[in-house]
């Protein structure tokens, strides 16, 4: 599923999350992939989580030069991707995860791109 919010269209910015659903056993680690394309030399990339019957919530922000680690969530900006790694997964981590190229919660939304990826450790492979 792809969502796009913008006051104008800019074709040089794009987010793509190739995996629709990932399953993992409790206690393992999972990597959620997010590919991006932008004309910006210093992109700001964000990850959000949305649990059932809840609003999306901010997890972390990554930039080319900034590092952020929050609890069991870790991410690293690469040339064209910003994977999210969840360590020591719990059943409560089952949710939809959104990758965004710009902040999606601001007073005035400009060029926001986001995509989602669900993770369900209730049905491991």
C-alpha cells in the first residue's frame, strides 16, 4: 500500500517498502526494508509504527549524518535505503511500520511520502 501527501508533486522523491509481511519468532531480530530516492544531499528519513486500532506513532529519525537508536529499534541510512532492525522482537511488535522521507506530523505538511510494511510475529515461518 502506498500513501502520498503533498502540496505539490515532486517526482524526484520516492519511498518503496518491498516486503508486505514479515514473520519472526519471539526473541529474534527482524529487518524491515525501505528504499528511497531523493534529490536532497541530506535526506531525513523516519520510521513510524501503527498498531491495531491506533494512530501511527513516531519510532525514530535518521539522517545521513545523524545517528539515533531507540530501545530495540535501530536504523542506518545507506545510499538508497534505510532499513529498520528490531531486536528481541515481542508479540507487541506486530504492527504496520511506515517509512517516510520527510516528517509526516507537522503544522504544515509539505512533501511527505510514506509507505508501510507489516510485521507479524504471531505466524513465524
